[in-house]
C-alpha cells in the first residue's frame, strides 16, 4: 500500500517514501538521479545534500506536521539545523512550488 503526502485541506500532493529508521535516513536521496514524489525523514531537524545528484526542496516540519520553513538546496551542501523541526520532507527542486506548499501549511501522511 502506497503512502501519500497530503495537505490538511485534503489535497494529495505526492506519493511519499518513508525514511524512519537510522539506515533509511542515513541513505536518504544519496546516489539517486531524482525522485518521483517525496521522501519523509523522521526524526530529523537537519539535512545535507552530500552525495545527492540534484537540487532538492526541503520542508522542515513541527511535531504537528506544520511547515516551519522551506529551503532549496543544491548538491554538496550542509543545511543548518532547525531546532524546532521534528521531521523533514525532501523532493526535487520546484516540487513545492508546483504543489502550492508554503510555510504554515499543515501536511499529513496517509
């Protein structure tokens, strides 16, 4: 059964891969040439793009899945920690704009 990233208003934004173990969070998007949909990492409050081959959008989420901050990161970068974040969503750069995702939105995984 697929997991879906959904906006609080009920819109399905994208399919989502779950990275909720140490091993899956460690690998993340490294070595890939792209991603269809999004990657959900939890727990997480910081990300890097070392070993990632493409620019990514990053959404830092609160414990209630409210978007605290959005960033776009190029490959081979280390992002600064967002200490209030409890989870992160990663997608190919430009995806959040296409999905209409913005700071303050609430999302859900279904």
